[in-house]
C-alpha cells in the first residue's frame, strides 16, 4: 500500500554515534515487501536498561517477557521485528520470541534475559520462527548501519523516519542521547506507546534510569493520542551504555542528574510529537491546553477526551471552529467541570468565557488559524490550579483508507 508522506513530517536529524550501541538491519521477509524488516542493536556489556510497556491486557509475548526482564537492569541487545506484531498468538508466539532471545544470547555469550525483543504489525499471526532465525542470523553478520536506516526498518504504516538527538552536560562530561520511534496509528498510550528506543552514552544506574524514564513518559507519550486505541505491543526502552565516562547517576543528588533528566524528557517529547505528526491521514497537529482543573491528572483526562473526540477532530479537519463540540467533550470526560465557568478558545482567541459566547467574538481570525497546520485549542475549567497539555491530530478520510486496507 502506497502512503503519501505526512504533510506534517519533519526531517531526520543528523545523529552522532553512540559508543557501545551498534545498529544493524536485515530482511527477514515477514511480509511481501522489498525492504529490511529486522533491526538488531548490539549493546556493550554493562549497558543499563529501563522500560515502559503497554497496559493492554491482550499484549504480546514480547511485552510480557520484556516486562519480566526489565527489573534485572542490564541489556546486551535489542531486536525489533516489523510487519508482524506476534500478539494474540499463544505459545507459538512466545516460542518465537524465546528462540530469538536464545539465538542472540548465544552469539553474545550473555543471559537471554538481557536480550529485548519487540514486534509490530498485524495481530493474530504467529511470528514465523524460520524467518526470524534466518533474519536474526543475517542481522548478526550485517555491517553496522545508520540510525536513520534502523528507523526506517522498524516502521510499518509510518510515512517518515522519526528520530531525535540531544546532548547534556553531566558534571564535566558531555553526554549524547539518540532516539528512534515508530508509530502512526493505534496510538493512545497507557504507558507505553508505539515502539521507541533511546540510546545514550551516559552512565546511569538502572533504577534511576527507570525513575526518570517513567516520569518523562507520563508527560510526553501519555499525553498524545491519534485514534484512542492502545496497542498490544507498545514499548519504550532506554539504554545507557556508560561509555561517556561520567560518574554514574544514581539519584537527583548527583551532579548533572537534573540536566540528564531534562534531556531525557526533551527527547521523549520530541518523539511523541513526531508520532502525532505522522498520525494516519493527519493534516493538522493539534495542541490542547487545559487549565483551571481540580488537578493536573484531571486536566489531562479532560484534554484527552477532547483529543479523542471524532467530532472535534473532524471539525478541525474541516477548519470549522465548532466550539460546541469541545463543550461536549469536556462534559463527557467524567471529570469535575462547571458549564457556567467553562471558557474555550482557538489559537489564543477566546470564543466563549465563563459559560457564555463572547458578544464581540469574531470568527475570522479563528478561521484563519484553522487553515494552518499547527492548531491550538484552549480550555479553562475555572475550578482550580490543575493544568495539562495533550497533543493529537485531525481525523480525515486518509485514516479510513489506511486502516481499511491494512492487511492487504
């Protein structure tokens, strides 16, 4: 299926090498496509790992095993299969994952619990063990590739490669973080979301890496939605090789810990926005800022109710400033709200304040704002100090086109 590049696409950044992390790609042939579909990243001994995984009850064996093994805190390899999610495949799916783990662990001479596997694609088809074995063997022997090549390889319905890179000073040491992600549809995180991987040369203790990754995910990946569907395979993993040579970070009391945590949050937020920008059929990137809620958590739930509303999303697609649909979404969120205190705006222009349409409201500048690609919706509940921003995209016929033909 040919899918046009999203009009909201961003160019892939130039990424420096990460010492201790080496990506390779190969073609396993999980689908009938002329491209690589297996990514292998070798990690030096001593690499710390942290992760967040989907809470979808019908998750894949890859998620179950990753969740079981993340607590031991070390990683030697990552393998990502594209084209087959291996979810809802019972014991056959689990055997395929364990085979990959054993194959890579045997090659590296490490415990199989240090090999992390992700798969993405069609649900309900067991990952073919013969293709997986041949694909892994090819990847083990392949030449190192660029991070951009690895990003293309993990994609499915993605229309552009998504990556980000940032640097931070940890004490007197400059550390680098590179991150890649795939995701376009089935996006409504309940942590985690999509498949995303962060690699850094910083030295970070596993428990602290887990602490700051979970916090970063909560205000980035957990604040986006494309279609309100939480995937069976969603995974975010962070790997810290320690090759930069800084004193290992173990808590916020350590020099540079704040800077590293801020860099990790920054890269997570960049990735989250890129996924929304590649939302299936998306033409507009929408930021929804909710203020005046009884708590930050309540504000986020209200924001996601708006972001997940097909009526709101189609109105934005049609460039219609129908703020009544926003009122509806606030009211259905199940969170404290008062109709007579509610204020709603678009592009920084209030259409209604404290439960009433503004007498001098001029829709002309709002209509102009909605013609653009970057849209903002403002909601003030007038109840408290809670606030949150969530991000989504519009809903167009392109979403139907992609998903109606997904398996063909």
